[in-house]
C-alpha cells in the first residue's frame, strides 16, 4: 500500500458492529465483562480504547512500523522514552532541539541522575566521540527546530547498532510523508502529532512508533502505568486529520519552496534556513533521506536586530503570531521568546537561535498571499 493510500486506509477497518466507515468515538471508561477477566479485548480505557487503538494502528502504518502508541502530548511521548532509562544512564542529544524537549531533559530527568550530552550532529559521525559504557540512547531531531539542521539518520543508526544503543528520532518537522526514520535504522520514532499529523491546530497529542516487540511491550507498560494517554475524542480528531496528511504536505512543500526563495532574494534578509537550498550544509543528506523539504523556514534580517524581528512578526496579517506549527494556517514565531525561551540565552545563541531569528510554519493558503504578507511586514 502506497503512502497516499495509507493515510486513509492504513491500519484501519470498518466498525464491526454497524460497518461505520470512520472509527466510532468510544466515549467510555470501562467495558462489561461476562466473567472476571472475560472481555472482548477492552477492559479499561487508560489501557486500551477502540478509538485510540485505531489511531495507534494508523500511526504505525504511516511510519512503516509494527506498533504505535498515542499520548496526551508530544512531551508525554518523549517522557515515556526517558522512562526506559535509569539513574546513571547517559543520552546523546541534538544540541539544536525543541525547547520543551531541552526543558524536560535538563529540568526533570537530570534531577533523576540521567546525564545528557547536547552536541552538534551536522556531522553525525561526531556522535561516536561521546559514546561510553553508560550511554543508552541517542536522541535525534531532524530537521531541527528552529535551525533546520539535517542529521544523517543512517550514520546515527550505524553508531547506535555498533554500541547496542537505542536511536530515537523526532520526526515532527518532516512527517512520514517526507521521511521514515525506521526505514533508515531508527528504533523509535516520535511525533508531536499536535503539529502536521493532526494538521488543524485543534488537538494536542504525541505519538511513538517502533518495530521491536520487546521495546513496544516496555513502552506500552509505561503508557499504561503512567497514564499519559489521549482521550477518544482527540483520537477521532487525529484520525480525521491524518486522512489529509498527504495532500496537505504537498501544498506545505510547494508553498515553503516559494516563500523560502522569496526570502532568500530579499535585500533586507541576512540568512534563510531551509534544507531545500543547495547552499544548506547538509542539503545532500536531506535529498537522500527526505522526499521533499517541508514548509518550516527560519530567517534573520540584516543587522541581527531584535526590535526589527519583533516589528515584523507583529505586522504580519496572514501569518498568525502564535506557538506551534504544522496547521493548515500559516504561523510565525519568535523562538528566543516563545518556543525556545526555556533554553538559556548563551546556549540558544551557540546554535544560532539569536534574538532576531524568526520561524515560519508555511500553511496551505495561496502562496502569493503569503509572499505579499511578508513583503508588507518586512518593508
């Protein structure tokens, strides 16, 4: 089954009770049993729910995995992965990553004795320099948020396998439409499904997908024991969003290319970060492991002026100044004061997240309207 068909049919079946084409919303906490332990596969909705199970099968299908897990948020999904570790374990992580991930790692899990190494992974071979007997996990985000760095998943996977480590890849920016990390050797794929998978800015959710049965069992145990699950209504909304993922992503990519090229040629723009440019340091790797380059773009204006960046984001009309990304509507953000504010300034700026950086999530509106909006805001 090809990807465009998987978004609609992958892992799905018609409702067995009445033949409903869309999985019904099973708004229930518990299920009748004929005898103690005698049930039809569902006993309590924290553990399993038919609507959520349908969604989890869809997640697995999209990423060419065997097991999918749905959580109440992307951070809840990351939290479940961290709970595979124990005090004294070490993690090698991308240094340019989502601020919420950094906060979870440093403000929560470092307190429990987990050590993190935040390194540049543009040359993924560098990961090997940080592996020691305590290393248990490599955490990769590609393209990274917000600098659009591209990390070679195959190289990271080879290092992980050589040292018997887990490799987890945050695939939120690329989505399985563009990139499928399990096929490249990853053990775990994570999504903030809130973003592109849902696609309509109306549901918060996280996802994990794996192939290995033992790893899946450990994660299912954590999911049930910790309870950070999503409800049936959110599961239904996410399933609905996934069915248009392929057509949305096609337009995100088309519009992203036009907007990136406009910004690159603008006399007031100093630098544009987008993996589709041949000048991008890892453009060749992006071409090899991605099917297109997406709709996420970051840029800085000439002079690296904070006030100018704020003026631009406040004056945009079609782009909405807001947290998050990946919806049908175009959004803009100021990472230093919004999504990455939890990262200390000196650490942010080491990776390029300066106070003048603006991040765009290019939506599916008419590209001409988006360019006209940027034109009037930048001046």
